[in-house]
């Protein structure tokens, strides 16, 4: 009985230690969420404005640009996967990897070869463990993304996109990342980055909005404007996705650590109850032994 009581007390101590760690991680993530969310929200208007500008140039000009024109035959597609460098975030990394796998299956069903660009150690570990190939990876800094990394990723995928498929280039670029919906919900998002999908003008017409789009004059010409705008567009979209993914990561970590702390509390309560029961049983047994011994002594004295 004493050994069992010691086991319960050891488990209570272990759960209390775990709770201290998970509670600390929960508070750290909670303190980082707002800052990461502010950065993501601050970058969104710029990203939307650049997207609108590129859409305007492509919609209101007759130029056929390589970055906005659908190729006749798509041979190879690139998928950029955004994960985190660390775990302890519930399904944050697994759901974006699962979404990337589903996208890859869909594209393969369309007869396209797939190449991967990975962001975050979790994506690299996932592919390395399964001995699967990827073109390039970026690790470190996923909690606090910097624009230099986003520009490097943008330059890499743009170079691949402007290279012929026969020479190892790609005809499409898709990004898969987690979008911050709320502190409780992070949804995986799949977006085709290139070729650019021009939807603004059509959406305005079908939605019944009364907004009047201005007339544009392009100097020196629309193709030169696209050459200047599209790299900026790719950089802003990738940087915005990195910031959004970072905010979602902190929220997922906070939620997972709160759940772990709650589970630790439950374990402590359960093991405390079991320890009390074991202690009560031990006391009852000791009392029974004392009473039994006293009765035996009394009986022997009478004899």
C-alpha cells in the first residue's frame, strides 16, 4: 500500500512539473500573438493594394505577359509549404502538410509533376524522414519572419517560374499556409500565386458593386509596368503569408498549451484522489492491525 502511495505522489509531482512548463509556454505564446497579428494586419493592406495594382494592369491592358498568361500546357508545378520550426502547436504543422499532400495529389491527377519549396524545420523533417526530394528549404525565424527571407524566397520561385520547364523550371506556383482566423481557429489556405489569377474586375461586375474603376495610362508601357510590379507582388504575398502563418502558430501553441495545462490539472486531481484513497486504505489497515493485535493480547491474557 505504501509503494502504491509513493507512485501516486511521484505522478502528481510529475504532472505539476509539466503544468509549470506548459503554463509558461502558454503565457509566452499569448504575449506574442498580438504582436504577430499586428504585423500581419499591417502588411495586408499593402499586399492587397499591390494585388489590385497588378490586377488593374493585367485587366485593362492587352499585353500578354509571361506572369499573367496561362501556359498552353502545364508540365510542372511548384508548391511552397509554410510550417513552423518547432512543434507543440497541436495540428498546426500536420494540417498544412496534409493540405499540401492533397494539393499535390490533385495536381498529379492533372498530369503535372510536383516540386517543393519548404519553409520551417517541421516541413524539412517531414520530407527528410520520408526520403522525399525538395528543391530548397528555409529554416529559422518562422516565429518572427523578416522581409529579407521573403525576398529570397520570392527571387527563388520567380527564377524557377521564368525558366523553361525543359530546363527544370515550373509553370505554376502554389502556396500552402495556415491562416489566422481567431485564437481558437487556424485554417489551412491554398493559393495559386502564379500565373496571376485576375478576378477583381469580374468580381466587381458580378457582385453588383457600383464602384467605378479608373482608366489607366501606362508609362512607358504595360509590359514594363508588369515587369516592375510582379516581383513586388510576389514578395508582398509571400511575406504576408509568413506573417499570417506566424500569428496562427502562436495562437495554435497557446491553445495546445492551455489544453495541456488543463489535462495536467485533471491528472493532478485524479491522482490526488487516488492517493487519498490509498492513504485512507493504509490507515484503515493499520487500525485494523492494531485492533486485531489488541484483541489477541486480551485473549491471551484471559487464558
